[in-house]
């Protein structure tokens, strides 16, 4: 399988390239306008398919799949170029930083009959996946940042989107009601809380951008149990007044614990299986992002 990677920044070098380089049967090509990055990564992974741009790569070869890890502003043009070249595409979250552009890309993928996937690695993180086997009448997810207030669209689409999508993924059934709260200070998003309710279950996701630490915590409650995952590396189970704790093993790679290995493998298998785009999941997550941005903008204007 011939695979193209573009947008060769920190996340591609740390998470995706190691996972893909260890996957048998891949002919990996790289595309970037930075000649030093192209040369260094090509030498590190002993790759010969090196291209100065995605256009050059598409002119030189035909690809079975592509991974886009560029800046969010470049997602739309790169994904559209690849889809219109009939290449299945995996794009780091978000697919785009607006619901309108997201819907347009999903529409192109469906029109061309090509798979379009978004990189929500928490759907593949083993400790999060394990919660699918647990009672979860109530889901609580917190993802806080230390001294990082930012403008609403960037904050929500680039970061809080993980909270939204994880709650959607773990929900035992559909949500029917949505409540949004945001706090703006000096034009920057200070905090956001999303409340989702279904029939007999609900979820709360929250982020504070000026907290005392960088933290991610997910709690699933129900059936007389509470299961927690702390920073994607520690598990806590509380039941019958007792508590059990377990941590990621010392020899387990971070990319595996955070879901990147399984996510890449699943996308490549989806390409082989010719699976359709999960349009509803993609659209709902980005729709909620847009709704939160609208709330923050209205709050700021008021």
C-alpha cells in the first residue's frame, strides 16, 4: 500500500511516522516544502519517496491513502485536492475550523466515494475504549490548560473538540438536548462547559484555559461503579467503598496508550475494506464546535 504523509510537524514525527514505519507492507512517501525536514525524516526512516509538495507527489505517483497533519488552515485545500484525486484521506482533528467547510469536505468525500477520516485518537486509546464495557449513565470529561486563554474558534476546534468527540463516542445512546456555557475575558475564551442529555443518560464536558495545570480526566459512572482515566495513563475503579488503581506499563509506547497506533491501523484497514465515511459522527462533533463558538462570540459581544 502506497501512503503519502504531508504536514510533517511535531505530531507527525512523534506519533504518526513511528506507527506507520513499523507497519508492514507500506510504501511511505513524504511531502513538505521544508527541504531540511524532508531530508531529515527521509534519512531517519530510510524513505526514498520524498516530494516538495502534495502536487508534486500526485504528479509523480498514485497513492492508496494519504495522511494530512498540516496546520488547521491547510486542512481544507489539502483534503479537497486529495479527495478530488480519488485518494482516501485521514486528516488530523479538526477536519476544518468551521462547520461549513467540514460539511463541504464530507460532501466531496461522499460524492467521490472516497473515505474521509478524522484523527480522534481518544476513540482508540485502550483505557477509553475499555469504558465501552462499563455502565455509563453519567460521563464527565475535563481537559484543562495552564495559562492558555485563546480566541474561541481556535480553542474549541483545535482542543475542546477532543472532549466533544469523546463524549459522543462513549455515549450509550443518542443525545437529544444540549446546554452550553462559556466565559470570555478580554476577548479570549477562559472556560467552556458542554452538557448533553439523552434518555436516561447525560454527559458533561468542561475546559478551563487558565487553570493551575494541564490535565485530562474522564469519569464514567453507573451501576454502582465509577471508572476514571487520568491523563490517558492511569485507571481508577471505585466500587463497594473500595478503590483499585493501575498505570500504563513502563514498556507500553505512548503512541499505543494514546491510541495513535490503533487509529492508523484502523484507517488503513478501512481503506482496504472500502468503508464509507462516518459522516454523521464527523458532522455532529464539528456542529457542536460551531455552536460553542457562536455562544462564546455572543457572550463576548454582550
